[in-house]
C-alpha cells in the first residue's frame, strides 16, 4: 500500500506540474488574443466616437451622449433598439468559438484546480475508492453439487 501511495504521489505531482505549465502557456496565448481583440475594440470605439461627433457636433457632447444611458441604450420597442440588438447579435454570432471569455473561464477553472490541489487528499480519495471497489466486488462461488 505504501508503494502504491508513493507511485500515486509521483504521478499526481507530475500531473499537477504539467497542468500548471499548461495554464501558464494558455494564459500567454490568451493574453495575446485579448490584446489583439482590444486593439480591434479601440478601433471600433474610435469609429463610433467619430460618428457621434459627426451627429452631435462637439466632441464633449458626443462623448457625453455615448456615455449616458438613454443615448447609448435605445428604448425598448424603438427602431434603434431593434437595429442595436441585431448588430450586437450579428457580432456575437460571427465570433469564433470558443470566445476569449470562454477560454479565460476554462483557464481559470484549471488554475483553480492547480492551486487547490492537495496530493494527500487525492491519494486518500483514490485509495479509499480502490478499497471500496475491491471490497464491493462480489465473490464468485461455484455451486457444489454432489
């Protein structure tokens, strides 16, 4: 049993190290994708701001109108509301899946597993499960006929 625990400890430690390296590598890729997407977002925000300046005139007025609730969120049932949500939905439907947010959630889940990983607890779970499974295995008896 001690040899089994030692092997489990070694295997689980290696698994944790591999997963930790994977999380670091995945975060680097995620950060690069996020930076690229944020640059695209800034470009689109600049286009939106330019359109607002063309509509409202002064840059300060345009900025205030974009930041204020009623101007940025069109009223329910209005033509603007339908157009706004159609545009939003088109962007979301056209996004590659998984999205950056989906990838980040997955990485956070893996990172949480690595941070909260307790080798002793995992060994206990595995050995308890193994012990329970072997004790539950029905013994096979052959009928003795004379």
